[in-house]
């Protein structure tokens, strides 16, 4: 059994998700940084691990390589059952996965670095245009997410009850990204409150971009 | 116990995923169509089911509402165990989820209707520009996906072995979308071959957009 290795980048919000999950599960890991802006994730050694050249990529103790942040989180949840990242009941799991996917499939992909760069190169978007694009897609999903969370009896101190899980992982990483584009969180008091509750936990706080070895 | 209801739209590829999953599981369902271009999914009755106003949304026999296509597929896989949409082993499940998320988190969100519309309204993109954008993001992920599938000993007649599952569901729906934007599939023989194998199965063929009651 080797040590777990996480190929990641401090500012990548999908990497941030996996760091939180590893911390919640109490898994110690070797941090291997790949600087996205410098193209280090395209080097040959990393492409041998993940042909897609994207972070995060997890190398488990038995050598299994897992990519895609939500797949990694589910893998960790199956490998180490406690504390669970998903509820015990099927409707609860569906709710947590749906909240996670609202962020992971609707907000983040449209707003990640390579898409923002494409807006600049293809359509001449400037910093202000890129920021407006970013905020638009956050608001499109955060508005219904806020309503869902505020109205549901399943929402507790965290997105689902009083223990943190997969949805909180996605929420915290997204809110961190939002800050870089000055997203106004005033319309989202429930989301903001859950984010604050998470950041009181070392598993979340220690995973923050600014605390990573490659932070600038 | 009521009948299962699927709120969907024939052309929506996320709806297409769920239709395949329901067919594979042998679940009969009531088809409720919401015409995305006409804004029907924003009507009050549907917003009561899904405050986000997006399709697909599944209403299960006990009234549980599940949104987000991958969350719905996982819910179905937990509710009805056979045939399984995910492999029995954890690394296999991680591989299938990762392939699914390459499509669901990297390609589809950047290319869905509302993002393409935003390119038109914000940046004056024309049909040609929109098609080029679409193909760019497909190719960005299909190139490494083709390599992953072609090189892996886990790939069989389908993405993972010789039974169809979650990854095939995502693959087939994406390839159908690609055809609308004339994506050249020549560089992707493995993906094309898996797609063809899927379409020989009634569960996939019957879920195709053209076969739905709201097809135009």
C-alpha cells in the first residue's frame, strides 16, 4: 500500500472539492501541484497518470487512478464509509447529488478557466465581460438553489441535515470561486450561512486555496 | 403507488439519458413534454414540481421528485438493482462515473441551449460561430475519451465491459447532439462503435429524440 497522491492545483475549485473530501475522510495524501496557467498539467509524466491532463486526479493506495472530482468523492465515500458524504436514504442521496450537480454541471463548467479564455480569444471578451458572464451563470443556478435550500425541511446546519457532505463540498468551492468575481452573496443568505458553517470545520478550512503549498 | 412521471423534452440530451435509463430498468412512465424553446418549462405547474424549471425531472411512485439527470440515473440504479448501470467494483464504478462526467460536466454544460443563446445575445455569435464553439468542446473531451476507451482493457462492447451502463447512456445522448452540429466522428472510432452497439438495443433506440411524442 502506497500513500495516496492528489494531483491538483490550489486555485482549481474541483481540486478544492477533493481536498475537502480527503480531509473529511481523514486521508493523508501527497500533494502534487500542477500549475494550470503554466501548462504543467500537460507534461508527459502527468499525462501518463491522466491522459486528459486535467486536475484533480487521485492515485489511491493500490495504484487505482480516479479522475473527475465527483467520481473521486464517490470513490472515497465507498472506500471509507465514515463520515458519509451521502445520506443513508435514496431520496436523500438523490437530493444531495442533485444539489452537487447543480453546481458541478451547471455553474462550474461554464465558468472554468478554459471557457473564460475562449470567450476572450473567440469573442474579444474583456475582464468586465468575463466577470459578468461568470456572475450570470452563478446567479442562474444560485437563485433556485437558495430557494430549494431555504424551503426544504431537509436543510439543516448544512445542505442536508447537520453533517457536512458532498453538496457542501461543492457549495464551498463554488462560493470561494465567486469571491474572485465579486459575486454579491446578499440574495443567498442560506447558501452563505451553510458556507460559513462549513468553514468552521478544519476539513474545509484546511482545504482552502490560500492554505495550499502552491498558493501564490 | 402512482405511475412514474418523467418531465422532459424530446431534444434535451439530459432527458434522453433518463429515458434510456428508465428503459434499461424496464420502468413504464408517463411522458410529460415541456417545450424548452417555448418556455413551457417555466410554467407554474412545472415550477411546483421543479423550482429550477429545468428538464428532466422524475416523479417516482412515492412522489419523490428527483432532478439532475445523473442523480436520477443513480436513484434509478439504487431503486431497481438489475440490470445495473454501474459495475460491482469500486474502481469500475469510478471509471464509469468519470467517463459519464467527462461528458456531463465538460461537454454538455458548455454546449447546451442557454449557453449557445448567450453567445448569440452577448457576443453576436452566428450559426457558424455557435457550431464551431460546440464542436470545439466536443473535440476537447472526445479526443482523450477516445484514447481512454481505445486503450483500456475494461472497454468491451460497451464503455465498460459487455453490458450497457451509465457511461453509455451519456455517450449516446452526446453523439446524438453532435449530429445536429455536424461533428466529424472519424477521429472517434471506438466511441462510434460503442454508440452503434447501444443503438441496436431497444432501450436506447426507443429513447431517441425522434421517437418521442413531442418530436417535431
